[in-house]
C-alpha cells in the first residue's frame, strides 16, 4: 500500500488479490485507490460512505433540478404551455 494523501491509499491489483481482508478493513477508515501500473483505475469505498455520498449527490441533483424549474417558471407565461386538450387534439389530427 502506498499513501497518496493523508486519508488516501493506493494498492495494486496484485496486492488487492493477496491482501483483500486487510485492504477491506483499511477501506472502512480511508479511501483506497486501486491502481494498475501505478495509475488509479478504481476506488474502493466503505458501503456506508458510498451510501452517504450517493444520498448527497441525489439531494444536490434534486436541488439543481428545482432551481432550474423555478428559473424556467419565472421566465414563462401561462400562454407558453399547452393544455392537455390541445395536446390530445394534435395527436388525433396526426
């Protein structure tokens, strides 16, 4: 294992094969990069950290989409929208 940063370690693929238990234990506290020929190719994360990260990304995505929707709403007028009746009529006419 090579310490890349204070909280990040890099392990080679072959080392991963031979020391998997130790590396998995290490990944509970630190980020573990998996490298091939000293180049990072993957990240090994504790499941709890991964779930928190995924939850945070979902919240950020929801916030960004809400911001875009609000921004679009302030720039449009009611006449910019088609009612369901108009849409159905256009579909029938095709």
